[in-house]
């Protein structure tokens, strides 16, 4: 009889924990917002230098130039290598396809009456 009684008392606790877990998941899912890309303020890039003139042929930064300052990374893809550091690759932005206007077929409304 003790086994049956103890199993009855465990069920409400398990149900409460289950509901608490679901509530925590919902709060976590609804309370978070996805990350958004951040755009740099154009005024802060006034003295920024393009990394193109500071790169070695393999895409790594040439640290012998003595450069200190801000890099303008617009148009560059940067990946991190554990041994070589940041690797820079120029990204050419695709040009938009030309807009072509096509004439719509002319349908007479009179045909439908």
C-alpha cells in the first residue's frame, strides 16, 4: 500500500515540474530577440583606412607597416584563423539586374460582356 500511495504523491510534483519547464521555455522563447547586424556610424569611419593596402598576398595583415587606427571593412569578408589571425577577402557586391519593363497584354473588356 505504501508503494501505491507514494506513486500518487509523486505525480502532482512531476506535473508541476513539467508545467514549470514549459513555462520557462516559453518565457525564454518569447523574451529573447534575434541579433541584428549593426551598421557603423559613417562619421566614425571618417579617418578609416581600407585594409587592402595593409595586406600580405595571402590575405593576412602586414604588421610591419606600423599602422594604428580604424579599418573600414565595408566590402571585405573577415574570417579568423587560429594560427594566422584575421584573413581578409575582398567581396565584390553583385550588381542589380537591369530592370526590364514588359508590356502587359491588352485584353478588351468588351469580350467579357
